[in-house]
């Protein structure tokens, strides 16, 4: 049976909210679950999202925005990763 388009198989992606230095927010940024976990936990998500931002900026002709913090969707605010 065919699956519906746009469905997310459980565990394939983890969603993150990204807050930028200018105060803007992008919600539900998808990161493959396979790169997360282990000792680094959610740290690899930052690099993945930064790379996504570079690709988007390159295609749109705009400059990239500096990321202020990254948090899993639904995570408590104190668990947000501050970007240095």
C-alpha cells in the first residue's frame, strides 16, 4: 500500500526550532535522527542546520543569519543549545 505524501515515518527525522541573532525564528527544521544521539546528543544538529542555512542562502542570494539558539520542538527552554 502506498503511503501518503508528506508523512513522516516515526523516528526518521527530529524537528528543531532555530532562533537567529536578529530575533527571527524558524520552526520545525528537520534533522535526520541517525546523526543524533551518542555522547554528542543534539550537538550534530547545529552543524547540520548551519549547512542547510548555507545552501539556502546560496540559492536565494542572501547572506546567512547567525544562529542564537537551537532547541528540539517541544523541549523546555532551559534545554535549548546556545550557539557560541
